[in-house]
C-alpha cells in the first residue's frame, strides 16, 4: 500500500494560503472586486486627463455655473447646479436602498429585498433619464455664439453683464439659405445642420443694438470672462467671425473650449453606460428575486455582488460631479 506525501508550504492557515475562498470571499465576489479595481483605474485615467486639460486651458475653460443652469419645466430661469445636485442625490439614495436590499438578503427577507431592489431600479432610471435630458439640453444650447478664426468663442452680454441669446438681437434675413454640401459647394466642405442665424445677421443685429457687447471666453484676473468695449466688440465681429455656433458637439461648443464638450460627452457618457448597465442587471436580479431563485439557493449573494457594482458607479459619479461641476 502506498501513501501520498503531504507537502508543507508554510502558508497553511493564512488568508491567501490557498483554498476555495481566499479572504473568506467567494469566487464571484473576488471577480467583481477585480473588475471594480480595473474599472476604477480606467476612470482614474480619464479624470486625470480631464484635470490636466482643465488646468492647461484654465483661462478659457467654461464656467460650470453658466453651463448647467437648466431645470426641466422651469424654462427661462437661471438655477445653476440645482438639477445636477438633484441627480446626485437620487443616485446616492439608490445606493442606500441597495444597502438595505443586501441587508435584507442576509436575513433571507424576500419581500424587503424585492421592495428595496425596486427602489434602486427607479433611482437608476431617474438618473439615466436625467442625464439624457442634460445631454439634450447641452447639445441644443440656449444662447448661441460666434466662432472666430482661431477657434475661440465670442458670446454676447448686455451693458449690465447679463448673457444675451442671439435671438434677442440678431436680425433675421429674408433670403433662402442652402446648406453647403459636397455636391453643391466646395468638395471637401460639408456643413451640418444650419444655425438659426448667419454671421451677417448677427453682426447686423449687433450694430443695431447699442446695449450689446461681446464677451470672450478668456477669464480676467477676477475669474470672470472678459467683456470687450463696443468698438473692440464690433471689430472682432467684422474681422474675426467665421461661423455661428448653437449648442455643443464634438467640434464646437458655444460655452467655450470644444475640449470641454469632448470630455463631457465621453466621461459622462461612459459613466452613464455603466449606470444603464447596472439598471439592466438590477432588473434581471429583481425578477430572479420575485421568482424565488435565491430563496431556493438559500443565499442572496448575487444581490450583494451587483450591489458592489452599484456602489462603485455611485462613487465614480461623486468624482465626476466634483471634477466637472464643482472644480
């Protein structure tokens, strides 16, 4: 009869000494933690890139309080950061309901898990919907601006410094405007959607209104955007204007540097994709809870694993909110 020798490694009894559950965590939870760490590094790289660009162009970066001022159903009112704060509150509260769902799962309370998972899903849907609305508002714009030959933005204010929209003073022409496309214009130049006004109509309206001034995207020593004199404003419009910009996209941004819009769409969109994915996963887990899948397994660990992911996307939003809206 032969016997198998037992080899001692010196790691017996230690947390990472082997076995099925290092650190007393299941394989599924460990894999979720590995995913969270790798995804955290990805978001860190994106936010670090944003931070470097933000401070490299600090003199021309858009002011968040002037960009995110809209609230649904309250048109025409300037309410800086109010709706973004509401979105943040909803997402944080959804993290609270997820904690309660996980705790109820530990006590095998199916009814409470179902209820708190439902609230978590509702909170996620509200956040994703709010972010979609914010994107639409950002893309559409509110005031409009003129882009210069150097790619800078000229905005308009009254003599008291209040922002003016192009519709407040521009003179609408009567001629028919045709969008420049490759088949009817310069072969390498194709325009997108036509803006509401042409550069000439904006300049004509500016000349007809003595109380309108140009504000550049550059900040002065007090952190406010520089307002030009009437003479300098007219000079800039007549000699340096190239296009009318309405809203923001990946090529132009009426609020300031196009780089701000690039980062905004990419980072908030990437985070929004994570939240949307989390909502879909939560819905799947929610129906599994209703069907009694985890009651049969006598474990709600799946709820705990998806809860780790949900807490992660909530935490990432705190950093995104700080970088984009507060700094």
